[in-house]
């Protein structure tokens, strides 16, 4: 009986508990903890996401376009790596995009996308992104969502402290991670110290066209320049770079570059250097680097090899460059929206160090220097320190801001995002990531105007988070709601390649400008055929040019005869459609290249080698219409010297 | 006895739990149905696109001579067919062509209960492929003078002088659209008895 009473009481308690949990779940649906997470990242069929996220593909070399909060993948924009799906780097028009001073490079390592800004606010015109391995900066149009420009960066290696834009996109910058001999020469590796240089590059951006021009390179001491951030607002006109390996070690850097208690944040007054250069300062030196531009009129890229670059020695511009001591090999270098705070995350440090721009100016004005390195004044750590976030986690990497006075820092070793308050440096919240987070992104979170609704953490390791796919498993992004005091994990979603860094922007700043198709009347491709009546096949020795058109649902011509063994056949194919979302594709049996995927109004070219006699088919590779399967044709290849005349037809006419 | 009491209360607690759960599910269900039942029967016809070349539906809507046809298409809810990737050739009877039908025919067809008949009649005016006047002449020239319609009918194409007729209806003009051809005709295409 006692036992019965006991059970009765226990059951009541159980019921009470269940009521309690029921109550709390009702609160959850109003926006507190847990509960309705799925709803808050759910975008109903047919509805649009609130934000675009441009997520770097890391070692995939590309840039993927996601929607937030849904995490839906819309497109993978090929940037530094060839892409057979879109013929990028395969068709004759885009091969030049991947030209470098080393020749054609089919792969790249894309790292840091950054969206163009006006007055420190995202303007949604272009995305810039750097290639780490063969140093380059690319510009992607947010009208066509295609890569429209790639410029190589000379005197640079491991182009990592890149590609960030100033408040008005005056410059996009690139910085070397691996210092190298400048100019390159044969010399002993162990003579690194004092001889290698770290080039920091400033690329002027044309305010109308967006075209980049390498204005000048600052030849800094041979440290590793890891990350960079432009000054914002009050610090506009400055650029800040974290450095490590101020030891100038050339081997076993994991030990030898971790000797100094503090490395530096380099503060560079670029306006001062810009003025110096404008007045004839700096020295031209020979350099070889490619500048590749894609035209939406010719639908073709051109590559120009540049031959010199303007270099600036720090000692020649006194008062333009200073070193701010920062503990333990700082990685992330982030400036808050006001421009006052410069956050340096020492990746081996237990703390996050925050410098004050105001204090920095004051120390400079009063010439309070602790010493100098290669002629560059070093400020006193205490003089420029704004505050320290004490022991917030292990392995701090990157910080972004919500525009409400809060900062969010990732911690690689302890796998978490930590929210802390600017000014008081107190930790407000921490949330785990799954696992080993690198960068994080808040739309606009590195600008003067963050859109502080969501935070995306980008993880290097996922292990058990998804269905396994053999030894290689996906990397991931995680979406947090940051509108409340506490962060809430809403969603995690797989990414393409390594989600190294990302840039986010409200969709309404971009979507209305998205191009629907290319106007045929504007098509200036030298091999364009703008009317089906004008199709032709032209022989020039062993080279044959086919001027072809495509429209639902046929090619013109679709029968070609008179091709001979050994001919090199160029198919120049124009999509005559003038309708949204009606691309056509084409490929040919045995082609040693990719398909073409041709947008309405566009012309593209692939090469086919007529190696064997016979009759060889080609077809449309993109399911275009109800008669897509009928969209096919044949090429007859005759023996060399055959008297079969060159002719072409559609419907035998 | 003790066991019974225990079970009862466990069951009670479970009910509470499940009630809780089910109410949540309902809430969620209601919310999602609110957003998903919004789906318009217009399908692709609801896409806003003022930049691309006009499609068959847009051309028809823009033509003052085809108000009856457009009203019929809308009554039959087949707008989405006319904006599809196609390619499609649509024979578009003018208002005058509809006027030639026995009095009351159009009014009767437009009644909701006759939507099936209306749809079939309209669908009979569409052929897969792109056939403008020149292409229709070529079909005749090449002996391919039977045009397959979307309703499984074959209509004869005939040429008299410069004029082209389909099933006896004269093709007055061809208009190229982004997703096919609109051929204006002076008769409603009805199956030959």
C-alpha cells in the first residue's frame, strides 16, 4: 500500500513534469529555446530566401550560392577551377580566364569572398574572391553570377590575406602569406631571414565597370601576412593585417614560428601611400602577371600579360605603416562596424586581443614607440590595447559583428562560437559547433552595416553529423539565429568543397538585378550567327568552322558533310532563344572537352577532332523542351582528300 | 492491484504527453498548409517576366482580336500550357471566328460544368513543334501535310496560291513568340465529321 502511494505520487509528479514540458514548448514556439527550429529555417515551396550566401568552395576553387535561412544550394559558380557542367575552362571562350604567368592553371584554392560596398554598406554589385595557391583575385558579377575578371598577383605566394574591399570599394587588397624572394631568384632557403619579402597589393577598382588594376605593392618584411581587414568609418583609409612568423623561420614553422610571445598587426595608412604614389612615388619593377577579362558582349575572355608593377618600400613613406604587437600568431583580423576596434585572434592564445584605433592614433601622434622592425615603428602593446576577452575558448580564429554592439568569435580547438560584448569584453553566450569551426559569417558582418539576424559557422570537420560517404565526408555550414541574447542553432547543411569563408547579403539587394538572358542584338561574338538563315560551314585548310544556331528544338545545320579525317572542327554555337531559363547544351561523340551550356543569346565554341571516318552524332545536352530528344544531328567524316563536298543542311534544305 | 494502479498512471502520463505532441503537430500542420495551399493553378503562367520576348499566352492576351480565345483559355485554366517551354504552335481563332459558331455555343462552353469540353476544343488548336506559315508550306511541299494536334487529331494542311489552310481554316498571320508560334486563323478548328 505504501508502495502504491509512492507510485501514485510518482505518477502525479510525472504528469506534472509532462505539463511543464508542454508549457515550455508553447513558449518555444514564441521564439525562446528549441522547439520550432524547423519552422524558422523552413522556406516553403515557391517562397524565396531572405538572404543570399556566397560560400567559398575552398579547395574546390569555386563559389557556391546558397539561400538563407533554408541552406538551399542554387548554383556553384566556377571561378578558379574548370567546370565541365558549365564548360568553364573547356570552351574556347573561357580558357583565357584561367591563364596565368605559369600558363593555363585548371585548379585553384578559393578562400575569402567579399561583396562590394558603397559607404561601408553592401551594394550587391560584385563578389571578389582570392585564390591562395597561384595568387589571383577574381570578380564575380551579381547580374550574371559569373566570373568576369581574374587578375594574377605577382611577387606573392599563398595569397591569403585577401580579397577584402574598402568602404567604397576603392581597393580590393591581396597579401602574401608565404614571403618569397622578390624578384624570384635562385638562393639558399636558409638565407630567408632579411631577404624574403612580403608583398601587400592594392588593386584599384573602377567604380563603374568594376575592373581591377594592380596599383601598387608594399614590400613588407618577410613575415607571413595571414588575414586582413580594412578600416571602417573612422578608420577608413587604413588597412590592418595580422602577421605570424615574425621570427622569419623557413622550416618547421609549427615550432619555429611560435617562438615570439607576440607577433604584429600591421596597420597601413593606404591613403597616405596612395598619395605618395599619385605624386610619383614608388618604383616600377619587372613582373609578369595575367589579367583576364570576360565580356558579356563578345561572350569571350581575353588575357593580357602585364610586365611591370609599382612597388613601395615602407621606409620611403614614413608615417604610413606601424606594427601593433598582438599575442601568439594572430590569425583573424577583424574591425568592428564603427572602425574603432581591431580584433586580433591569436590562434595559440588563450585570449582575444582588441586594439583601439583611437589609442593607436594617439600613440602615433605622441611617437610612443617600443622599437622598430625593418624601419617600421612598433607601438607599445599596452598603449594600443582596448581590452581583452579573457579565456573565452581555445583557438580563437575569426570575429564578425551584429551591429548591436556584439562580437562573435569562432574557436577552432574548442569547436564553438562565442558571443561577447564590445567595450566590456564580457562573454554573453557560447554555442558548440559540429566540429572545428573556421570562419563565421553574418550578412554584412564585416561591414559598417551588419544585418544581424543569422550567423553561419563554417566547419572543417563533420565526422558523424551526416550519413557517411566513405573516407571523405562533407564539410558543413551551421545556421544560428542571433536575434536573441542567446544564439540558437537552427540548421546545419552540407557545403561544396571546404566552406572557407562566406559573404551574405539581403536578397532584395541582388535578386532584382539578376539577368534573365542575353540580347541577341548585343551579341558581338566574332563567330556569332544571329539568324538561322546565316548558318554556314567554312573550311580553312585542315580547320573547319561551323556557324551553328540552336532554338527549340533543332540545330541549324543538323547535317554536315565534307569533313575529312584529321580536320579540327570548331563548333561556334549561338542560342537564338530570347526567353528566360531556356539554355541549350551541345556535345559531340568523342569530343576531348566538355559540353557547352549556352544561355539564351549567347555564343560558345567547342573543338572536335575528326579522327575517324564515319557519321558521328551530336545532341542537345540540356533538357530544353518537349522535343529535346529530337534535338540532334550528324557530321559525316570522309577520308582525307575525299571529293565529298562541304555542305550543310537542315531538313535537307 | 499495485501493478494496475501503476499502469494506469503511466498511461495517464503518456496520454498527456501524446496530447501535447499532437497539438504541436496540428499547429505545425496548419501553418504549413497555409503556405503550401497557396499554389496557383496558373503554374508557370504566374511567372513575372517583362524582359524576355513575349510567350504565346502574352501575345494572345495582347491581341484585341483574341479576347474570346483568351477568356476561353482562362475559363479552361490552361494558361500554364501556353507558357511552357514548348515548342508549341497555337492556331488562334479570332473573335470573328468564334462569332461564326452557332449562337450560344461560346456562352455554353464557358460555363464551369463544360470545362472538359472547352479544354478539349482549345487543346485541339495546339500542335507540338514550331510551324509558321512558311514551315506549313514546306510541310505541304514535302508531302507531310498531316499536322498532329495535341488532342491526337491529324489536321490537313492545304495550300491555295499564297494561302495556307489548316483543317479548312485560313492562316491569316504567323507570330513568332518566345516559346513557339501563334498562327491566327479565321475559323475555330473542329474535328471534321
